[in-house]
C-alpha cells in the first residue's frame, strides 16, 4: 500500500470530491432530461395539430372544387335539356358569349375620362 503523504491525501480528497460532485448532480441531470423529453413531445403534438389543420383546409378546397364542377355540370345539363325540349341545338347556348370590345379613343380605361 502507498505511504501516507501530503500528496496522497490531496489526490484522495480530489477523487472523493469528484465522486460527490457526480453523485450530487445526478438528480439535476435526470430532471433536465425529463424536461427535454417533455418539450420534445409537446413540440411534436403541436406539429401534428398544425398538419391536421392544413390537411383539413386542403380537403375543404378539394370539396369546394368538386361541388363547383358538379354544379356547373348541372347547369350544362339543364341548358341541354331545355334546348332539346325546345327543339334547338344546345351547343350555341353553352358557348361563351364574346366580350364586348371597348372603344378606344386615346383612353386607357373605358368609362374613365
């Protein structure tokens, strides 16, 4: 065994203080790790909530487009049915009317002086 000297007692004291420091800081490290895990899981739940909201908006837009297409299809069918009852060709009724061309007398916008 080593002789008891001033140097040996200093080394022994430093090692024991280091061991106490590690043992004393263990609860703080454990609590810090718990807080980190809780913050991460809270962030994930917020991300999932935002993703669900975005998917709901996209689904609503798709439904609006499909319903609009359905309504426009109903209008076309009604025009065609009315034309067939009247004995006319429905194709002229379904075409868009040409836009009226504004007269240009040096003005950019018709209706504005």
